[in-house]
C-alpha cells in the first residue's frame, strides 16, 4: 500500500511537472503576425523587439509590453476652425495617412502616437491656413496638403512616425462669405456669357462682311469675264465682216478683170446714174447733161459728172 501510494505521488508530481513544462514552453514560444511588432520588456525594462515570425521569451520574466501595427493607418482629423491671412474663419477637416517606422519610438517616445499625430495635424493645418488667403485655399489645396505633410514629418520624427499624405475633406467658409462668393461667381458667369455673345455678334458681322466682299468680287469677276467675252465676240464679228468684205472685193476684182465683169460694172454705173438723175430731179438745182451720150461710156461719163456736181454742191 505504501509503495502504491508513493508511486501515485510520483506520478502526480510528474504530471504536474509535465504540465508546468508545457505551460512554460507555451509561454516561451511566441508567433508574431505579419506587419506587426511586439516589444518585449524584462523586469519592466525594454528588452527587444520581435517582428513577424517565430520568437522566444523567458516565461514569467519577459512580457509583451506593446503590440504595434506596421501597416499604413488612416486617422480622421476632426473639424476645426482656422483663420486665413485675410481674416476669414474657415471650418476644415481632413484625413491623415501614416505608418509606424520605429516601434520603439512610437511606444516610448510618445504616450499615444495616433492622438499626438492628429493634434499635430490640426495645429499644422491652422498654421498653414494662416499664411494663405481665402481664394488660395481653394486653388492650392494640393500645395497646402504637401506643406502640412512636410511640417508633420519634421515634428513626428522623434516618435518614429512617417506621415504619408494628408487630404483635406471639406473647407467650409462662413455663410456670408459663401453668399458673396456665389454672387461673384454669378457675376463672372454673366460676364463670360456677355463676352461670348459679343464675340458671336462680332464673328457674325465679320462673316457677313466677308460674304458680301466675296459676292462683290465674284460679281466683278463675272462682269469682267462678260465684257471680255463680249469684246472677243465683237472683235471676232468685225474680223469676220472684214474678211467677208475682203473676200467680196477680191471676187469683184477677179470678176472685173473679165469682159463680162466690165459689162456688169458699166451696167451698175448706169443704174446708179439713173438713180442720180431721179435724185437731181427732186432738187431745185439743174444739171445739164449732153444729149449725144447714148452708149455705155457716155452714160458712165454723165453719171460721173452728176456725182461730181453733187459733191461740189455738198462741199459748198
């Protein structure tokens, strides 16, 4: 009985020791998640920083003092009032993006780094807005964000924090300023509309003048072309008449060179003499003709005498 009792005691002690060993091993082995850092303290003093993966600590002596995320974090910056360079009060809020670069500084350099960075963003925002006028705050928002990030990084370096970017969500001016800005924008739109309308009228007048000019030029060119064509037609007609007369004279000359032609010429002269006599009979003047001229040569001579008498009368 005593042996059995002793064996039971020994087994109980072994079981207890085994449990203690298992608990100790469990406490000694740690698994740090990805993108996290655990800060280990020994007897209340900083010992080491364990990053992602397998790690070892001394049970009951070492403890995990802080668990810091190494991921990029976003912190909402509450709305705050700020006064611009031209003494306009604005209500501004934004979003701050940062990450922990040095877990040791983020733990022992500042009590609450998220709160500290947020407060720093607010004060920096007020300071930067005080350097700008109201219109510039809307036009140069990206520049303002860059200046805020640069200023925060300089102040947050001892805390092991890197600010990646700062984005302004809203800039709300007072109601009176918004009404004045709206009136200004309305006046500007009316001005642009009037300018565009005047430019349209000007362009329309220019187009009309250009159209009239082109029309006059085309009309002048058409008139010129018509006159040229008419002159060319008249010149061609004159040439044709002259050529016809020349051809007729040539043919008359050829015909007059024959005996038949001579007779025809005498007949034509005799006809003209008779017509001349009839014309003389209607005048008060009297022309005496010789009676003995009965042949063709006499008739021609009489006709020439009558023609000469008429020419002398007209010249006198």
